[in-house]
C-alpha cells in the first residue's frame, strides 16, 4: 500500500470543520504543491466545500493534485433520529437497483476505532456502521470517520479532537489483520465492533439485517474482493434461519469460510491492539 493518506474534510460540514481544525492544531503542516492540500509526514489534508457523500471520480481528482494515496479518510458528520453522542466509522456502498460498493480499508477502520476507544470523551459510544451511502466509485481503500449524532455534538471540541487524534493514529499505524465480511445485526454493528476492538481481526464490508435480503452472489463476491476478505462472520442470533442459510450457501459457493465468534476469539486474539473500554462498544439505534 502506498504510504500517502488523503484526509478529506468539507467546509460545508460543521463536524468535518471541527475535525479539520484539530488536525491542523495537532501537527505542523506544510503547504503542498499548488496550495491545494497540506502535508504532514505521509498525511495529506484536503479541505473542499462539497458534500463528501456525493463525490464522483475522486481518485482522478486526487491524482490531479499529484497525490497517489493508499488510503482515503473522510472526516464527516453523522446524523440520526436519536441525537446521541456517538463516534465511529464505516465503508461506502449502495445496494438496490444499481448496487455499487467502494474499496474498503479494513485495517484503517480497525486502527481508527481502536484509537477512538482510548481517547473518546466520556459519554460517547463507539461503533462501526454497516456499509452505506456514497461515494461508491472509489478504487482507493477508504472509510468515513464521523461525529454524531446531531448539531450539539458536531461542534463538540472534545469530540473533534478525539476523532482528529484517531485519524492521525490510524494514518500512521494501520493495523494488518485477517479480514472478515460481516452479515447481520443492527446498523451500528455491535457484535462486529466488539470483535474489531477485542480481537486481532478486522472487518471489511458489513451488511446489517435490513440490507442482507438485497445481497446476491455477485455482490458478496464484490464485497470480498473490495475488502480483501478471507473469512465471514454471521451475527446468527439476529438473522432469520432462511436468510442465514441463504447467505451461508453463497459464502460456501465462493469458498469463504464462516467462523463463529468463539472460534474467532480463540484463533485471533488481540496482539497489542488497543482494547475496548467498558461501555464504549455500542452505538445508538439505526438511522
């Protein structure tokens, strides 16, 4: 993987600006070539005025700045009906009539969440989310790093600083771990989050209960290829038996082994990764 990390912030997003301000304050950045970005070590901070979920052709746009990152991190707000204090991240992809899944960065998201677990402000929950929204045409591995879940939290300086620190931590120290696809559970992927924080594995694309009926063999194969996944995990208790059997059959057809939680914890113990703090590994209800 190329050493450069592109961190994309938007001036149209108050949480993104909050994170950007703290990124700028935590390090001494140098102006990049042409003044289109700032540089610190391998990190490249790009601030735009666009909706980050609506980017199209971003790989070429970044290449046009003379950059070829191996990882893209979007610093962004998160909104849900339950406006509760939450920090987390996810990969991008849209299911439906014209499904498209972006390249995921499993080690990057794992490192980000592990760093968050050690620096998040009191009262904030931490979790991964199911794969959702755009941009979907990115070929560079990426993930969203977010503050949620309403206006009072987007501007919270402690939250902004924590996410900025975790972004820098994940950019500098990306974790190399066996990668799983995740199926089942709520939008906030509580069981998968616990495994990310408490074991030595990472998750690529994750699909919650409300998404799994839209999956077919081609989409699961695409998710595997764009995650670099070797294994799969099913949140069995949350899935109907017929759905669980259908997914299991497709995974078997693709030669992707399904490993249960107990075996994951036995085979892939945490090795020096930051551990989850009590009470931090769950998210609010689904959007």
